[in-house]
C-alpha cells in the first residue's frame, strides 16, 4: 500500500512540475505572441483605425540628412527632431512660412522642446532670423549639393514652395510636408509622431 502511495505522490508531483512549466512557458510566450500578432495586424491593414493615416508624405525607404548635404553633428548635435524648411530663394512667402512653422512648433505644447528648426536656403543675410525665431537656425547650402536620390524622389518644386522635411534624431528623413498640408494637418502628424517616439 505504501508503494502505491509513493507512486501517487510521485505522479502528483510530476503533474505539478509539468503544470508549472506550462504556466511559465505561457507567461514567457505571451508578450511575444502579442507583439507578433499586433505587428501582423498593423501591416496587414486589418482592424487598423483610419486615424493611423498620415497627412504628410511618407518616405519608404527613408532619406537622410546626407541627401540634403548636411551633417548630423553640425546641424543637430543635441539629437532633437528637426524640421527643415527648403527654400532656394527665401522671399516673402518663405518668411511667412518661417513664422507659420514657429506657430506650429509652439502649438506642440509639451513636445516643443524636442523640436529644432532649420531654414535651408541659398539666400544670404538671414542670420538675424535665428534671433527672431527661437529654436531655428539658417543654413546656406546650394541646392546642387542635394543627392541624386533626393532629386529623383522629391517633387522638383520642393525648393521654391517651402517643403518641410521631418528628420529624426538619428538623421533619417521619414516624412515631409508640402504647402498642401495646412497648419492643423502638420500639427496633428507631429504630435502623434512625437507621442509615439521614444527618442529625441
């Protein structure tokens, strides 16, 4: 009889061990399963809300600061998010856009300190803008210095219509805005991007 008891106890102990292992396996695999499932759902487009749609133009694959002839360490040593306004000739419309971009930056609220602005232009004599608009610098760069890949993928009017290129803290350009994107659209996109980003 004692032998039967030992067998029963051993069987119960083995069952408990197996149950504990199954529980541990479930605990360990659950985050992985959730991550794989959510990623698959996101890229399949199934059950993805319409709010995910961006107003700006997404770049896939991304461009980089190098494509604009800029160096990360020079224009963004603090590793913030950059908005680069391109204007080969900075005329009155360009200056209006500079002011509008400042308004959008301020409207970011708590996210404002994470953003730095750059005006990329061939027009000289605009250094005082850096003092008039906090968080902005002026870089004089010939448009001829932009890469062939950039020129192939970006509409040719980028230099005269004040496009805004969004650059992440690592120097990648995943997104840009055209004049067709109004104040509200750009603000919504940037708030969502900065909310989701853990860098910069």
